[in-house]
């Protein structure tokens, strides 16, 4: 699926994250297993970080993260959401809050090896990532928003890396991508990059500009994947930028 085709031609609802939820509800199908795996892989860490910040220990946070996706699919909670106007970020957080608002009994949940197959969450990786979170006063909700935004940034960067690899420009990407954000925009940095790529400095600056522009396009496309209509995209982009500032 091309990440920049989400709303091509006036709208393609089938390409949003809602389509993964819909696919994951099909019982005993390879498509369902793949859809659930993609949802878990893409969005487990913002959920896990929220739960850890709420005070759950590592094992409980891990179990609740997996149970969230299981219950979201099993109980078909997506059907009560306003998909035509919904944002997947808000839907996922609301579903998580609903899960936590009830008396939680572990024997009432779907067990591993039961109806659904999960992507195993790497507890060591999860804790290493959570341990690297800055010491601040962010609420669980704000941390979820930040991690959501950073997940989208990582996804867009991975998309860009694949594009450059597919076109035989892996070296160019590796040399230039640190300059995208402008954090290393000194004359020396551009000069060094130019020397490594055997380009003049002006050509290097143009290549960075093209890389930065394409990254912005891919990031916008990734955000578009998490909303149900083009009308919501601009508002979600504002929320995305706010989450990174908080």
C-alpha cells in the first residue's frame, strides 16, 4: 500500500487504519491475523507507555496492551465509533480508557493461544524504551499523544528509507537524512556530506531539500492513514504538531 495514496482521487476509506480493524474482525482468516499483527506492531508502544505512566507494572502493562487489541476486535467496539468522522488515535485511547474504567478480571480476557494470535510484545524492548522517556510531568494522556506522534515520524522515516533503497540511493539517504530536521545545518556538515557523496555543496543542499520535502509528504500521508476523511487531516496535523511541542 502506498502511504501517499490514502485520499487520492477524493478519498479512499479502505486504505485507512479503520480498514485494518475491519479486516481483523474476519474470523480465522490470514487477513485477520495480518491486520491484527499490523495494529499491534504499529501502536502497541503508545498504549504501553500510557499504562506505565498510569502506574501499572511492566507485566500488567504488557498484558493490558495485548488485551486492548483483543477486546477491540472481539467486542467489535469499532462499530459504535463514528468511522466517517473518527480519528484512530482518539478511538484507540477512548477504547483503552473504557477498558480501564471497569473492574478488570484477568480470567475474563482472551488468553494467549485462544481466539486471537498476537504479536509477542518484547518486554525488555518495551522497558528500555519506557526507561528512556524524559523525566517530566507529562500526564499519561500527553505521553500517549507524544508517543503516537513519534511513532508516525518513525513510520514516515522508514517509508523514506525504503523509497531511497528501492531506487538505489541508500548511501545518499544515510548521509543526508540527519540534515532533514536542520539540527546539523552548519556549513561544515553540508561540506562533509558533499565530500562523502562526491557532490558540490549546492547540489547537496538541493538533495537535502528534496529529501526533506518528500519526508513531509510521507509524514502527511502517515497522518492521513489514521483519520477517516480528508476533512479531518488538517486538524489531526495540528494535534500532531502540538503533541511534539508538549
